[in-house]
C-alpha cells in the first residue's frame, strides 16, 4: 500500500471515542474525531533494548500529525472496541515489528492539545529483536541512551504527545 492509500485508510478506520472520564461512547472515523475535536484513546510504547537504550524513530512526512518529527514512542489510536493493551501490542508490531513482548503499563493520562485530544496509556517494553519498520509510518529508527534522547528533544522536533508519555514514565519509574 502506498503512503497516500495508507493515510486514507487510516483516516477512515474507526477509533475509540470516549467522554471526559474515558468512558466509551462508540467509534468514529479518525478524521472525524480530529475535525470535531472529540476525545479518543491513544497508546504510547517506549521500547528499550537490554542495554537500557530507548528506541527513537522519525515519522514519515505523510503523517497527519507531526510529519517528519522524531518520536520516543511507538503507538497510535486505540480502535473501536480495542483495549489499551491490545492497541499497544498491535501498534508496536505494526510500526517496529516487535511482537510477543511483555508490556508494562506506567501511566494513564489526558493529553489535550489543539491538534489532539486523547486519553492515553504509556507502556514500556524491552526487546533486542531486529526492528522491522513500517514504511508508511517510520522513516528511520535507532536505539540511543535515554539521556541522549532527552537532550535531543531540545534541538530536534519531537512529538509532544509522546514526550508527555515519556515524562510520566520517568515519574513512575523514579527510585527503581
């Protein structure tokens, strides 16, 4: 599937629509959710290797939100009728080719910005399996030390929603 067809299919798929308390209201096409500024659900998966390095990746230029930005998390919209955990496993497999790994939940939070309104769940996973990048979504990916990733966020464009997930992960894991 080429990038234009992938984006059209993505905009048409039915995503979870929820209220202010994250209670399901049904499903709507992704494009409608954004256009009407409805609340949806999203997942963020911070992928580490066994050396403790974080996978950062660059989004394709065809993405509706943050095209060409760097990202600290795989993830995306929760589909209608899908759980956060199922969405996280699906997104990690689709974007980075990582399957059958333990997902650890760290935070559940509301992300409310002009371009996106989501109830979010942040997960982490550890894998040394080779990355298999989804060409419609990911231009490049690499593992770097967490401190380097944090430093890069001040000099390169990084997705603000996944940075919010990373900050909550850091708070949740402090003192471990």
